C-alpha cells in the first residue's frame, strides 16, 4: 500500500525546506526525501563551511599583514580549523534542517533515493508514496570537464577540498568563477601557492568587466597566479605532484602542484529520478525545464540549482516558496530575478544586483557611472581602498537598473541597491537619502552623485 501526501519533495536543501515549510503553513501533508546529506549544498559543502574558513583565513591574513602601528604573530592549526568547521556544519545541519522537520507535524523526512514510478507516485527505499503534487529540488554537483588524464591524475572539487586535514603546499584551480576565486583566495591567505586557469578572457566572465578586471589585478598583487584565455591539453601525475599542460598566448606551459581543484561549473542531479514517468523534461546539461511559474509537468514543479542559474541559497529558497504556493495554493507566483542581489566572498567582496551595462543596453538607453573606493571616506579610514562601484541607470528616467560593487563589505552594502531596484528608485532618490557617515554604504550615495557632480570636489556628506 502507498502512503499518501499532498506534496512530495525530492531533495532537502534550501529550496526543498523552504517549499516544505510554506506548504505546511497551508496545512499540507509533506514528504521530504534526501539521497545525500540532509540540508543540501549550502550547509554541508557551500555557504556555511566556505564562509567559516574564509573568515578564519581573513583573520590570519590581517594578523600577518598587520595594520600600521600594530604588529602581531599568528600561526595556523589547519586540522583544528577543519574540525571546528565540521562541528559547525553538523550543528547547523541539525538546528536548521533536521530539527525543523522533526518539529513540524506536517512534514515527514526520510533518507533514500526517490524516483518516479508514475505521475502520481515515487518510490523510496522500496516503499511507494503517492502525492497530489511534487517538487523536484535535488540540486546540482560539480561538473567535471573531459580533460585528458584528469581522472587518472586525480582531482578535488568544492565538495572534497574542504575535507583535507593538511594545508596544501600548492593548488592549481581549473576555472575562474566564484567558487574558484573564493577557495583560491582562502588557501592563498593560509600560505598555499595558488594558480588559477580560466579558459575565458577574464575571471567572473558574467560580471561587470570593471569588477572582474580589478579583482583579477588585486588577486595577482596578493600572490595568486591567474592565466586567462588558457586551454588545458593534458593532466598527468609527476611523482608527488600533478602536472597540467596549458596553452597560453601561443606558449605551452607545464604547471605543477600538489593538488588540482576542478571548479568549472555545476551539473544538475537529475539522473535516475524517473523523470520520464512524470513527463518532466531536461535540457542538454540535465537541468529541469520549467515555465515562469516553475512548473515542469502537470503536477510537478522544480526549484533551486536543479533548474540552473542563478545558483544561490536565497534564490533557491525563493523559488521553493513560489513553487509550493503554486502547487498547494493554486497561485501563479513568479520570481523577480532582476532584484535579487548576489555576492562573492573574495577580499575585497563583490556585490551585484540587476543588469550589467551590456545587458541594459539591449533594452534601455544607458547612463553609467563608476566610483573608485579610494574616494569613499570609510575606505580611507580603514585603509582598504581597493575596489570600485558602478551604477547602471536608465538615461531617460534615471531609474536604477544595476549596481555592481567590489569593495569592503560589498555583500552587505548591495542590499541597499537591491531595494532601490525592487522599488523602482532613481539616482535622485538615493542622493536624497541621508547615509550614516562614515560607512561603506555611503559608496552607493556617492556613485549616484557622480551622475551630476565630481564627488572628489565635495566636502564630507555634501550634496
């Protein structure tokens, strides 16, 4: 006999749990299934462990680099850092996921690989479960490029590199996206020799060019070697090291390192789900096809990384909530991706929301302005003047349609810009708002002022 639910969710990450909690609010009986770790990528392998170690590495960097007038001595116990990271992950996995499900009488959580046997039934651990509606939120995993010799030589991914208990002496990273940059800088601060290989013309290829260009420059100044427009022809073992044969600028280089990290994007976890039994289709990379309301088939919705970019925990949760409301409450909710802020936790941090200049020019007559962080008083006060902020606006209405920031605390500051875009605010609206002085948030006001004035000729807080 099959057990019956109003909603069955495949997955237990941020999208799945957000959907389950929202469905429970409507009184739905919900089944959550998970074939891997409860909590998905964010708490286990992504946001929480990486940001924990990134913060530790920044503390170490600041202690070693110092501040004018301050000298400090610091040492690293890398194995202890990893053990403490693991403790934190286990604690939050239980507090934010397992105990949340256990405390909700409408939610049942079971471990096991679920797959569709029909449009109205899934099977898990040999047991059959029927549901009126389904949400697929099985996430994604690192994509491994078909490079000659890579499998034989061995490699790490974002899933395995933070399980090392010894600090690598050297690390070659294949890829130039946010995962490569965050992890590369993290290990570089701890003392590893880092080399990044990017096949595109610049790192962060989807970011505003001025952001990626400056970040690449800063990372180079910090001792990280970055090769762009680079193609890898072969990977092989060379004794205790791994060897990577790279073609750059008509030259063939032989690069060596203790470990190789592959960070070349992600692919959907959609294999062996029986999607054909539910009428669900995928694209060429395995990501589930959905409409604007996140619907994938007659009684099936999908949310989170399994449907593709943008892949981020808050985006996945927002999609999960929308999918649950559409499935259970019969709503027709969509997600406004233009107003969703994104961040990269390098140093300086990157914060982005809305359109780039190139994207905006397809629909608007653009007006853009750029401000360098050296002109922001708070940046000068804390001696962290690296960075830039660019504002993209509609030239006709002065409505803000994009803000891109590289600088101290950019991941926090960008929320002001996100609110401005969400509520249709203009450059003048931002200028008219009084900002606390001195703060990094003042950079948003100052870049708005540059549409009218040279801010380097203004006194503090003047308009």
